[in-house]
C-alpha cells in the first residue's frame, strides 16, 4: 500500500511539473507572439502572462513538496488546483466567452477535477495507512 501511495505522489508531482511548464512556456510564448506579431499587448493579455508565471511558480513548489513526507502537500495541492481552476473559469467567463459556458469549460473541469479527486484519494489512503 505504501508503494502505491509513493507512486501516486510521484505521478502527482510529475503532473504539477508538467502543468507548471505548460503555464510558464505558454505564457512566455503567448506574449512573444503578440509582441512580434505586431498586435498590441492589452491589459487582459498581460494579466494572463502574469497569472501564468505565478501559477508556474506555485506548481513547481507543489511538485517539489510532493516528493517530501509532509502531510501538508495534499492540502497545498488541493488549494492550488482549486485556485487555478477558479481563476481559469473566471477569466474565460469574463473575457473570452462573455458569460457562456462551452465545451472547453467542461474539459477544464475534468482536467483539474480528476487530479483533484486523485489527490483526495491519495490523502485518504495516506491517512488510513498512518493510523
């Protein structure tokens, strides 16, 4: 059982690391395309850049703490995924879709929701094992 929990923690850490790289490089690439494409860098695009960089930093920290033996890693993972999902949804609803839900919103819910459930499951297994 302990090996399963360790394997799931490593998978979660790799997921956070991949997500951090996606946010960081996606933000940098998006800004570079806007700048060199001749388009104006609006406040909305600049906010998306800053949010992507900040999320990448928090996700890198999350990937590091999932290799440690602390119990706070599960709470941290749940909170950071929740914040990222809420910010993504609010940004999409306010600036991209003007209040309409689309298929991408469901896919975002599944993308973050499945990892959220996996972290809750590993937290439950870890708590059950330590008793």
